[in-house]
C-alpha cells in the first residue's frame, strides 16, 4: 500500500480523521506453518506458499514498513494513529486510544 496516497485521500474531504490499525496476533506475529494455499477472499486467486522463517521475516519487515508508513502519513495530515492488537484487553485499548488522541477520557 502507498500509505501517503491512502491517508491523503481519506483526509481530503473530512473534518477529522483518526487511523486505527487493528490486527490479530497471528497477523502481527505469524508462526511457521509449512505449505499452505492462500485464497483471496475477494475472488482474485490463490497462492501456494511455504510459511517458513524466511517468509515470516520478509512479511514482518513489510508489515512494520506499512505500520510506520501509516503512522508517518497520519502525522503529515495531523491525524492521530494507533496500532492495536485484537488480543489487547479493552481497558488497555481505551488507554492506548486515549494516549494516541483518538478518543478523550470521560
């Protein structure tokens, strides 16, 4: 993804923008699983891969670059950005969203 283009497009006509990247733990920290067939849920094809340590290392590098790109792009347009794991307890999520400026404490 081109984070700058995406965030600029989202920010173009809005009064206020906040970005929240919410992921499952296995998306952020995948495990080696051997051979797998990945199926695009939007019907755009299939890909056979071997999920090994080398593939995971490459995936995690790209994932980190995406997160950093989104964070920087959000900062450029003055939008708060928060990265959260879906496994985070709700109270901790609320604290993280408050710290990021996405929500205000009551």
